[in-house]
């Protein structure tokens, strides 16, 4: 069922954006893409869990080890099934209001407890969503028809052999695009100049990078993964000029902290539908991935993953213990909390859409513009509220 809705983005703004209009329209993200949702451990056998993705309310459940996902809204009167979950068999869920009962596997209305002779039984179905698991995350395909392979929406290296993943999910009160551009913005590292990670992990990080005035080399590249995904590599750190001192009117007012000789963040890239890869980070032996998953128009799920290649029968437990003992505080909070603060401070400027026209970008933002154009051209659909029945 398609229901007409008002535009999510101010039409006057869209009329003035040419090169990346699709991205500007995608306040709720993209359709027909895979997004991570819950951690695998959060979806226990026979214990349904709700989740909000791109303005849609979902209900996930694990049955015989496999995760299923249906729309969290009864077809009858529109109430959320999650308000009071009732499952009288492991493969069905029953609405607490009037007894409409649905199959987890396909959302089909298989019974109505208050009227078992209803002609609607077997003729209606809740929307169901394809589900796959990778890297301790549950991925949901937000779209219609046969889903594309999950690999098409994963960053390179995420599923490498023996790569252990520790996901950490938080709600950030800013649109997902603000999150993506914050993570991909090379010069935003200025806000991390006092991070605990720099000293605590003997790390070296400048205040920022500037384009080399003596070079015409591009500051970004478009690349593809073997699985078919596409992304932008930010080359400013490689081809630009690092700055370890900041001056105001010729006087040095701040200097980057040199915690040690460890060099991190050699390669930074942003991939569809909105996932950042920082290699290496936060330590030379690790790679950092973070997704900016749309929750609604004004917030996103910030799912950041510390990863490390660790072999052996106890590898998962070993890395989990290392993460809890060191990295969760030192970088997940000691570094990434800065980004959350910055995104939420940026959100009001863009909330009414006019910020996209009022902003004044500078040379170092070439990679952000490249990302906007790529996302506009390579997305497989724009998510809108009310169109999906």
C-alpha cells in the first residue's frame, strides 16, 4: 500500500541542490540496502526485541538459531506487537489486542484467535525483512524484492578470516548524514586534540591536515570492494600537509599532543550505505568500523566496532576481555564521545534543511562533497515515511 506523504526535506532546498539531491532527500537513509541493527547476542532464542530503523518499527526474534524480522504493527488496528509480546508457538506472534496471529518466517496472518473462521486468514501478511548475521551484528535488508548480497553493503575487510568484532551501539540525537560527515571529515580531528586515547595509547595525531598548495593531486578516490560495494577514500592525510601547531594572528596558541610514536588512521574511507572504515585505529593492530544507521529524521544509531585479527579457540573471549578492560573506555568513550557531542551540536543548523545551503565548506571538505555525490548516484532508493504498507 502506497500512502502519499509530505516531503521529508524542504522542496525549496531540493530545487537548489543539483549534484547531490538524492543525498539531501535521504533524511531517513536509503531503501534496498542492508543495515546493522542489534548485536547478535541481544536477540536471544524465543525473546522478541523491537528496533527502530529508518522510521520503521521492527520486531526481531531468534528461532532455532535463525533471526527473523517483521514489522512491529498489527494489520488490524495498527498497535505495536511489542507493547505486550504474546507467542503461543515458537514460530508465531499474536497481537495482544484482538488475537491476530502472524508467522515469523513470512509475516503471514495464519490465525485470528477471536474469529478463527475469518476470511482474512491466509490472505494478509505483515511486511517481513530479510536478515543475515555477520561480525556479531544482525543485518536487516530494508527494501522490497530479492535482497542484494550482504557483501554489497559491507566495507572491505569486515569479514576477514579471524577478524573479531566488538560492536557498541548508541543513539545520537543528530541525523545520520551529520554522523557520516563527522566521521569522514579529516579536519574534524581538531576536536580530539585532548582525547585520552592520544596519551593513553602512546599515539601521534596532528591538529589537522591541509591540502598541499604545491600539488594538484586529487584529495579523494572512488573505489570498489570485491563484493561490489562502492566508497570514497579520503587522501588528505596521505597527500596533504599535517599541522601540529595552531596559530592565531601569527602566534601559536595550541599544539597537538604527542602521546607516543604510534601512527594511526592511515586510510579513512566511507562506504555505502553509510559505514566508515579507519585503518588502523585505535591501535596499529586494529581496524575501526562505524555505521551511521538512520533511526528517525533527527537521530541515528551509532554502531562502532573495534576489530582485531585474533586466532585460536578462545579468540572471541580474549578480544572481548581486552576491549572491556582497555578500549571501551580509552577510545569508545575517551575518543568517540567527542564525535557524539559534535554531531549533536551540529544538528540544529541542518535540522530545517536550509543548513545544506547556508554552510560554507572549504578546500579540505572535498572528500565530503565526493561522498554526497557518490551517495546520490549509487543509492538503490530513498527511504520515505508512509510509503510502505
